[in-house]
């Protein structure tokens, strides 16, 4: 079944489509949440919460704004960061670096199929060091742009400009 049709059925509250999408993406979403939280059990719980959120907000997904997986991934990331902040964890001590994440994926035979599914390895490998650092701080460690500016002792405008450039670079890698 084509993904677009499956997503349309999901948006029409088709439970079978929801189950199919859950089985397609749950492992990846739980993995991303666990990278942020480093707590497999809580990550599993939050993964379920994310899928409940996307079920309830399915009408908000717009194909013209990006891929379905990216939409779910952003919801999962934000949910994990909210959880991390709610428990007052220090971001610097509770997250893996981007390089560690890519290393885990490269060294795990079980995850080889998942790399192709989410394309993380190819997206990160082509980025400049500045981009990897920004992506690491903003998306994996949950820093705000203001916190990144303070951490790197760089004006927030520069951080925002670099981030836009990095996102453009990632989009080129996706093509």
C-alpha cells in the first residue's frame, strides 16, 4: 500500500492504517526518544504518547510541508525534550553526541535497515562541523537557540543564520 494512501486513511481515523504506521515507525521513534532520554522504559511510554498525539492531531499533517516521518519525528523530539526539561535534567550530561549516534548506527547490524528508513547517517555525514555541532545541541541535546548562542559565545542572529544554512544543506542531502 502506498504511503500517501495510508496517511490519508490514517487522517480519516482508520485504525488499521494507524496500526500499520505504528509498526512502520515505532522502533525508530522510540529510538530517537531514547537517545534524548537515555531511559528505554520511559522512552517506550513516550513513544506511545507520541502516537496518541499524532492520532489526535492527524488533520494537522500537511504533505506540502514535509515528510510524514519528519512530522512524527519532530513531535517525538519535542515530547522528549519536554520530558527532559520537566525532570530538570542537565542536557549536557544526558545526551549522546551526533557522532556517537552515527557510530551506534554504523556498528549495529540490527539497525542497518533502519538507517535507510530514516536516512540519518547520510544526512549527518555530509554536514560541516559547525552544522553537526548545531544539530547536536539543538536537536539531540534539546538546547534552545538562545542557549546555543550562549554556549558557543556567538550572537543569536548568527546561530539562526547558520541553522538555516544547515537545514538547507540537509534538504540538499535529502534530494
